């Protein structure tokens, strides 16, 4: 990864004619086409398809590491590089046998982000990716309906949580620049699929992401109306037996119990695990126990019931300590701040950055989104890189 001017980056690519643009567009589409691999637990010999998918994504984006990188892009990716370095150091004291593979998996967002920032035909690549995202959402809805109708074979059940979480970046890219009607249809398909699969956090996050979509093309009052409608829909759903059966241990519990985290709320073991993780990990507050250790601890403390912490803030702190976790989350915080500024100027990519960073922040509270490499982290960081590239283009135009 070398540092040079943005104009040199563009000139280098343009010198090769149309092929670099075509290659980049194909890579972007393939990255989003890989996301639906997680919808079903497909196994190819000794390998899970999801594992092969993130390796394929890493291979597809690795070429971006050898392209010239502008100083602005280098500064923005620097916090993640600091995290990656600290995570590499932690391997020397990690007792996890999967430490190296976990570290490589956490590296995958770096080339994806750089690829997004380097795209020359950004609009063309994202238009093609949007079509791939729309098809993927339709496929997810079709699979959910088929599952509800009992049409899927028992040997191939839906991968409920991965699919629901994957719908977040799929919806964001699918609605970057589309009509209100299509936004409503895609939003209903994504949220409805998550609700029908019983994915609690993912359904709420998708509802938030749908409300924040720039493709509603509404002002402040319209946005407030969307928020109110979403809140009313959520309150109405909270009164159903499906909501109560999924969220609570008894029929007397209310939405207030869910919001306050009372003992009536069914956290699927998280409430019991998290304090134990804190006790174990606070012994290594600054540098952590090593990459992969949080998963090992979660598995041991729950006797194999929970394979992961189901809280990525705890995961980061436990694995790489505050020294590694702070730059990691700083990278995404800066991306969200830049997206907010860009979105205020009417950029769909700016709004998309806010949607993705907020979605990541919420999902990280109760899930393991950081290890969902091929179907969340790679497509999300690709779009964050695109937003950085768009911000750079705006500065060039204003200059």
C-alpha cells in the first residue's frame, strides 16, 4: 500500500482504458452476490460456504492493496491499521487455536474499504450492486416464505440470524438511489423477512435503517412521520403472541420489560454470560487476552451453549483490550461522522454510511456481527470506502 495523490490514482486507472472500470464493477457485484451464500447452511466437503465466501471476498479485494492510496484515504484507514497491528501482537499471548484465522478474517474489511475509496466508476459499480442487492432481498423473502410453507428440505434449514443481519447492507445498497415505491417494497421485504424468522435485534435494526433511507426523498417533517409510523408499528407488533413468545418468559411482561432488561426478558443466556466475561477479561483490560479468546471464553463459560459473546464491544475489549478496541471503533465512528456531513449535503452515500455505522453499533450490542465477514463487514466497509471516495470527489469539484 503506497501513498500518492488521488489524481495519480485516477490517471493510472484511466491509462488502462475501460478494463479497470469493468473489473472493479465486476468485483463489487460479486461481493454483493456472495452475500446470499449465508442464507442457507451450505457445506462443501469439509468447508462451510460462508467461510469460503469471506476468503473469496478477501481474494477479490486484495488487489486494492497494491494500488496507489491517497493521503486522505490512508489517514482514514489508519485507525483500523493500528487495530490490526495490535491484534497481530496479541497472537503472541493468545491461547486460542483459531487466533490466526480470526485475525485474517478481521483484516478483510481493509482491502474492501480501499477498493470502495479507489473506484473510478463509482456510480456504475453501485448501480450494478444495487440490482444485486434487490435480487438478494427478493431471494431472502422467497426463502422465508418457502420455509414457512414447509417447502425447504429438513437438511437445509434457513440460517436465520446471518440472513437477517445480511439484509442490512443489502437494503442499504439496494436503495441508494431508487423510488419511494421500490424503497417501501424492499423495506417491507427486508423487515418482514427478519420478523418472520424471529430475528429480534436484526428486525429492529432493519426498521431503523429503512426509516433512514435517503430514497424516501422526504424533508424533516416527512422523516418524523416515518419515525412515528415505525414506532407505532413496533408497539403494535409488541402486543402480538409472536413477539411475547420470542422476547419474554411469561405472558404478563410488557414492552417496558424489554426496554429495561428486566428478568422477564428472554436474552437467550446473554444476561448470565456477560458479567462472567467481564470478570474474566478485566484482568487484561489494556491489551486483552488475544484475538479469538472471547469466543473461547463464551464457549467454556456456557458449556458450549453460546459459541460467541453475542456482544462485539465485549469481544473487542476481551480480545485486544482498550488499546486495540479504541482505534477499531474510532475507524467506524469517523466513517459515520463523515457520512453525516456528506449526507447533509444530499449525498446518498453519506446517508448510507450513517445507516451502516448505526446498524453496526446496534447489532454489536447483542450479536456477533464482526465475524459476519462476507455478508456484513466486507459489503459495509466497501460502501464506507465509496462514501470517502465521493467526499474526495466533492472536494476536488469545489477546488
